[in-house]
C-alpha cells in the first residue's frame, strides 16, 4: 500500500504532527479526533513512521470492534 493511502486512512481518525528530532529521526504524533488521546511514534524514515501509525490504527480499530 502506498504511503499516501496510509496517510489518508490515518487522517480520517487522527490529527497528526510530523517533526524531526536532533537525531534526525522522524516523530509522528497522533491525536485521536474523538477521544483526544495522544500516541507518539518514532522511526528512521517517513515510510517506517507511517507503517507504524497504520499498524496502530488497525490494532485500535480491531480493539474497538471486539469491545462492541
């Protein structure tokens, strides 16, 4: 799946900020639009950070469906 597709899916549920720290690692912060929960994800490149965020969203959606 392309990074733009992953980003589009992530942005449906989260507001995001993307930054780079002093070690030149990417930092993606996800803010849930409904619950205002925050999740910070770090990675060596943009693709890795998006993959982790996409995995996180799939896991959270699975947990939501199991609860209901």
